[in-house]
C-alpha cells in the first residue's frame, strides 16, 4: 500500500504555490458539517500521516491515498475525503480542528477514528470519477456517513481500542438532529461505530451492510422503563449493539428475565434475575412480560457533576439561576429531573427528564442523578 503525504502548513512550510499547498476541494464529504468553537484549548496532535498509516495497516485500501494537512480557514472546516481532478484519492485534515478535538476528548483514538472515517468513504467508493471526468457522490448522504462510521469502528476494533475510545470523537461532535439531509443523528452514528467495533472483535469481514432497526423485537414482549437499571445479575455483556438487538438477544434466551441497555454507550446487559431497580440516567430497562417490573430503590439519589459538559435534549424547565450549585439544587428538588445543564455566562439552568448523554462544552457545567448500590 503506497501512501503519499503532503504537509501543507502555509505558515511554516513552503511547497510550490499557495494553491498547491492548500487545495480547495472540488467535491468531498466532511466528517461533520458544523464549524467548531475557536476558544477550545490547543495541543500537539499526532501526525495525520501516521494515523492514516496505522488504519491502513489493519484495514487495507486498494488504491493509493494522499494525506494533506491544511491550516484553519483553508476551505476544509474539519476533515474531508475527496477525489482530485485527476482522480487521486485524498483525505484532508484541518490542523486546528484536530488540535481542538485532541484537547477536548483527551485521547489519540479520536483522531485515528476520524482518519478511519474518511478512509471509509474511499473504501466504500462513495466518491467516484465518471467517464466524462465529473466527480460525483455514488451513495446518499446518510448511508455514506453510516458506512464510514462502521468502517471507523471496525478499524479501531482491529487496532485494539476500547468501545469508549472508538466512539469518543462521535460523542464530542455536535448532533445535527433528525432533519439534516446529509448527516444522521448522533445516536445512529454511535450505534454504527459500535457495530463495526464489535464485528472487528468477532473477526467478521469488514464489509457489513447496515440493517434498519425493528422496534417489534421489544414491543409487546418487554415492559420498558427509561432511566432505570438493575445492577448485577449479568448473564451477558454485549458492547456495540442497538436496543432492538439487545431486546432480541434477551427474548431468545430462556435464562434472560430482563435487559439493561446503556443508551449513552450502546452496551447491552442481559439479566438473569430481577431485583430492586435503581435510578440510572444512562439506562433503559426492559423486563420480560408477564414478569413485573421491580420496585424502585428508596435510597436517596446522588448528584454526579459533569463539568464542561452539556445535555442537548428537550428540557422540561429552563430558568435563570445564580450559580451551578443553585441549578443543581433545583434539579435535586424536582422529582422529574434526571439531569441538568448550567450555562456559565447566561446563567441559564435547564432540567431534563431523560437524556442520550452529554457533549463536551467548555461554556457549560452539568450534572445528573444516580442511585448507587452501596
């Protein structure tokens, strides 16, 4: 596998003309459409060339790949897969974006995952050059992004990352929601990264088409409770899985009386016994019918701080509070509140009765309730 590397830092390295240093993409698909806040911290990033090389060592690509790094404001907001006008396969990284995400996430796996995602667009042949020379997308937006997410998870699984490390980048990037025509909501992307990671651990082939979830696996067969969990009594722990798959696994096992699905991290726990349930914002509990859902523990819930994090779900209440502690107290005293976010500048306090998990945000401090076993 031959990889061609071009470092294009205009401020420090001069290679040919400015246009050659900082090419404007003719067409491509970026890792995420949103510009990222400039106030995040800076840090040295791993060499983008080395990140791509490590990915390709585990999941080869048939064609030559050119890796470029450009300065901020050079036409590439974050990371991009593209074909040049001559048909050369390229991935391009914005150096500032990579510094930001390395600082915010705190692990090199996030950078490697982004490299793997962009290589995944090439592996999936999502961008093609037609006979007349025109460069076009061959796969629709959502499908292409999810296939590249799967490839990223698969590559990181082969490289030995943990599941949490594999989804680290996806959990930091903003969520486009359900209406963006090009980018799926974060929940689906985390699921696909996890599915790729799991299949890599099982030594399954890299090429795996996504199957649409079916809610019928849980409907009518389980009593579902959001923000509830049963600690212990695990007969299986399955990472990188969707909720409907988790329910089906439980239904197919005579020993399984309930499942606990970690919606923040895409992890499934099959339960062999039913005991007192606990308040747990990361979890959805499904109890096999006609068994009764156990009562909730009477232990007091504890507030768990999540500094420099924000919840972006629909709030049940939004008020102004003087401090983080006052916002926390507001959530603690509200029975419906499971989590809260406090905006440091505006003093806005938002309460939530359920959440898919926090995002990194230096301008916000958050917290959530949890009942512990001890």
